[in-house]
C-alpha cells in the first residue's frame, strides 16, 4: 500500500508565522523595495522556491504583516475606549497599550511607521488602502473630551498634542531590538510622567 508523502520542514503550515516574523525583520532592516523573496528565504534558511509554497509574493507577506499589526492595535485601542474611563485614565491606558503593542511587534511597527503611507498607494496592499490611523483617532477623541470636561487645559492645541504624542510613541519602534532595552511598561511610565507632570519640580 503506498504511503502518503510527509510534509517537509519547509512546507509545514506552522512555519507561516515564523516566516512572517523573519520577513518583518528583513523588511524593517533593509526597506521594502530592497527586500527580495530570495533574501527572506536566505534568512529563513530555505530555498526561495520553498518560500513560494507559503506566500505568492513579498507584497502578500508585507500586507499580512502590517494588517495583522494594525488589527492588534485596533483591538488594543478599542478595548481602552470601551472601558469607560475618564479622559486622563484613557490617555494613560492608550499610551501604555500602544507602547506594549509596538514593543511586541517592533519590526512591523517600524515598517508601518516608515513605509506604510506609500505602500498603501501601491497595488498588492488591500488591507492598507484606506486604513484609518487608529491610535491617532483614539488619542484625538480623548484629548478633545478631556478639554471639554476641564480635565486638560482649555487652551490645549489637541491636534498638535496628538501629533507630539503619536510621534513619541511610534518613534520607539526604531530604538532597539526586542529584549535589549527598557521594556514597554517602563517606557510608558516614563513618557506619561513627562507628558502629564512635566519637567519642573512641584512646589
């Protein structure tokens, strides 16, 4: 009786998340345009032809990496907004959740931060086209609510503040490799202390 062919190590379905993680590191380090399927395959220790058993193109790999990252960020921000907290607590929770999500997905965050906007205009990125700036929208709503409620200063420029906070949080994606620097909780606490309490000593 003939035996069925066993799947090779290269074709096992469970390798898909591992290959996406490797691809994310390559995209982040080399840039999307400079990255090739052969380069990703080399990093994964496999032939380029074997990589095509899992993904039909580098576009599909990058799109899946970024769409998965954005889905997770959307869920994290949504959970904070649904918690019914006051504006200040919501701001703290949004910043903390974003630091945590970026820290866990540093390569994907770096790709999105540096290349997401122009990749969204290219064919092959259906999940990026029209994607909303999830963190910015949640942050803007929270700042506006805080001003209206008197929790934040009445003269606060919420649009400018939103951009400052967004860039400060997202900038940490390129600071260091995971596990080689301060964890996301430490970063969030330090940034929130600076944002909410300032630099000058209290009298």
